[in-house]
C-alpha cells in the first residue's frame, strides 16, 4: 500500500465516533476489551467489530493473555493525528504518548 492509502485508512478509522473513542482510550496504553466497551458506552459485540476493523487496517494490534484479549495502538501516526487536533494525549503534549518508546525520536 502507498502512503496516501495508509493515510486515508487512518482518517477513515477516526471518522467513526466509536472508533475515535476507542483509539482515544488506547492512547493511554494497552486495554482489555472488557475495559473498552464500557468506556465507549457501546455493546461488547459492537466494540469487538470495530476493534477487528482497526486491527485489520493495521492501526491497532491485539495480544491474547489467558481468556482476555488486550489491544494497543500499532501505528504511531495515530498519535500524531490526535496531537494535531490538540488533544492532551498527543506525543509531545502534556501526557506521554503510549507509542513514544517504540517511535524512537519520531515524536519530536
């Protein structure tokens, strides 16, 4: 895929309110689906559907630990989008981005 297609995927993902809320919540770090669905105030099957889409698009990744599945941001450019939008969770704003260690200086 090219850069334009990747960028459109991220913007498309963020254009849905539920996916936007999920990604915003994941900016704090890894979360279990059992934490995500009450936060976005949607049914668990609905949230799981959105999580699968985000994972298929390469924006988040999952890891099973026992019976739980944990999700976290995979594509650091999501942090940049929130930063540009003025969110506190953007990389160089007040709160450290959940991806900062993986980005190795790309944040600044």
